[in-house]
């Protein structure tokens, strides 16, 4: 109904490109569907590719010629006259078309691509006729055929761009700090109450106030997922002003670290992390959760050192501090049931484990929100 109302007001008139943009604005509610919209639009309007041929059949030739001549400058008219006029140019074109028996590229006579012949395309001649192809001087490539938004589709491989799109759903804006942004509404209201004397009101800049604490599993079975973890980390750093991160291996125990090169010498006690950050933080674990089950359930289960308490105990303590905890798993969900440790981790996070895909990330941000 919104689209129909917009069309009645002629917001898009006699332009398929304008209609494409207007319809997308009215009909598509999420950026991830832009590519699907492009495909649907292309499928529905593909018949219009032949619109020029249809119009040529319906519009009288003499009218077309007179209208064409109106668009030319005096210099261009003189150049056409140098070939004997428009009638001579069309007659020569038809003659060449009958004589030519094969494809031709370059040159200055035959109909083809490139070159300086008056006929063809992708070349240049001041008084020429374009035949097919895309003009070098002007090209109306359909936006919907370019599919510029294909990397936003939730069915394609993740990238930094669509990670950012998904993470934006977690944003929560607030104003704090110095008052350096004009509050236009309050300024107008205060000025009106002040009998027209200008009363400028300022407010702090709005920023994303959500706080995120993220833990990355590194090494071993996570090596194949290094690139996607780097992209996720890059997207998080861009989207969240309040972002804290730590690393762990396989499962979380009594300590984590921030520098993998010094993971054995510069560890941070997990108890210190639990004391430092409050429940306002949203906690995200990123790991394949694929390990021996005793690494979660037993004392000394860690493959790196002798842990005095089982890993599940530390996860329970973390869950007592933070209300919002999710686990992102790069392993295809089809294989989760074949790994016992994945089932154990899912149980520890109240089944808040999601695949590290665009759709899974959207589900995780919805849970965290």
C-alpha cells in the first residue's frame, strides 16, 4: 500500500531505475534481503530488455528521425552531413549489413566492435550508429543485474561487511559525555518559549552503549577458522565502542589471556575478569566446542596444564555473573550431534549455541538483546 501511494504521488515516474529504488525502499525491511530483491526484480522485468525493439515497431520512422535530429548539436549535424546526411548514413548501414558475412572487430569500415567504423559498438565515430553491446560513452547497466548486495544474503559465506550488518542489531544507543551536538527540537521549543530569542540547546553525542565481552578459542582444531574469527573480531571492533576480548584453548578454565605469543607467561585469572566486568556486558564465546569430554568434566582435563577444577565449574561461575551468554560455533550444525563435547557445551549455555553464519549471528544477537 505504501508503494502504491508513492506511485500515485509520482515519486517514481517513467523510470524503471527510480521504480527499482522506490520499491526496494518500501518493500524490503532488512538489508540481508537486498540480493533476493534484485534477483526477483530481474526475473520479473527481464522482458523489458526488448522494450526498445517494441517501441521501434510502434513509433513511426519519420517521427523518430525528426526527434533524433533535435538532439544533435550543430557540429554533430555538420558531421552527419559530411557522410551525405542521415538518409545516406542509414542507406550505407543497410548496405554494409547485407555485404558483411562474419563478425568483425576493429577497423574503419565493417560493422563490429571497437575501431572507428560509423557502425557497431565499443568503438568511436562521431556520426555513427551503435549496434548492440554497451556504449563506452554512455552505459545504462541495470543495477539489479549487478547484484551489488549479494554478500549480504544469509545463505552466502560470511564476510566483514555482512558481519557488521548482523552485529548492528545488538546496538543500543545512549548519550553521554560532553554536550557538543545540537538538539534541534529542544532549541526550537526553548526559542519559542523565550519569545523568539534564540536559546541554543546542546546534548552529548549519541553512541553505541552496548558492552561486549568476547572469548575466542585459539589453536588446534580452530586453525581452519582463523580467517572468519579475524573478520568477526574486526567487525566487533568497528561496531562496539565498549569491547573487551580474551583467548582460551578448547574450554574455559581458571585463566585466559590477551596475547597468544605470551599465553603461558601473561595470563589473566578468570576470577579477575568476573570481578572487573558486570552483568551489563554481553558475553560471546567463539569456538568449535570439539574436544574430549573430560576436558569439560574432569579435574586435570585441560590438555595444556593441570587444572584444579573442572571446566564446567568455571562456566557455571561465569553464567552466575553474566545474564546474557551465547556460543558461536563455526562447525556446520549438521555435525553437532556427532561430537559429545558440543552437546555438553550447549547444555552449559542453556542451548544458546548458534552457528557462525549470518543467520546464526542474527539469532545470537537477538538472544543477547
